[in-house]
């Protein structure tokens, strides 16, 4: 009986430790910018789901295409209907792993790269994304700037009178703050 109690205690401790190692986004902002011949196109999504497991350095993100906000309603329509085909491909999903060893128990700032699979517009591609990870007062801040080449994801750029409406490479910026997941 005593052995069963010890096993249950160890199981509960292990379960608590594992939960403390999972962090989720309490704030997130994923934005993009594309200079265009007709107009610059930019959008921002503050509803991305980000989950990170400190014990494995694994990170996952789910970004709903319909949640992007634009300065003009027509930009949102073009983005969802003409470019991203959001009815057919509603989400972009990234699953990866931070390549550096991070001491999450100590406050500090780390230059990182994260390698994983970005699944967007029905195409899965292995990517390595640079970033900065900051640990401070039990929270983790993620910052990154990178480019996405639209042709890599079969996203067609329409042209008007021989001029492309937007650039073929899109600048993406990520800013997120993660906190320990408490069930």
C-alpha cells in the first residue's frame, strides 16, 4: 500500500512538473507587410495560438487567416479570397523546435533559430526562423522577423496591366509573450 502511495505521489509531481513546463501565449501579434505597386498591404493577427514545451524546446503555432485585421476592408477580402483562399486553407500551422539550449530558470536574452514545418496554403515546407527569446520574471517573450516567399506556398500574385500588385516576398514580424500554463 505504501508503494502505491509513493507511486501516486511521484506521478502527481511528474504531472505538475510537466504542466509547469508548458507555456502558452497570453499575447501574440503576427503581422506582415508587402510593398505594392498599387498599395502597400499589411495585416495583423493578435489571436494566434502559441504553445511551447520547455522540456523539449518544441513550439507550435496556429494562425487563423480570417483573424488578420487590415487598414481597409477590401484588403481583407482580397487577402482571404484571392491570395490565401481562406475557405479552403483556413489556418497556417508551424511546428518546430528551438535549436539552442535555453535555461528557462534564469532571466536572460537569447538569439535563437527555430527549425520546423510551416504548413500554409496547403503546402508544407521546412523552414528555419531567426528570433530573440527573452526570459524575464517567469514569462517568455518571442520576437522574430523573417520573409515568406509566396511561390513556395503556391500563393499566386495577380498582376494588373503587367505590374504585380504585391511583392513576391512578404516581411513577417512576430511578437508574443508566453506564460506558464495552469490548468
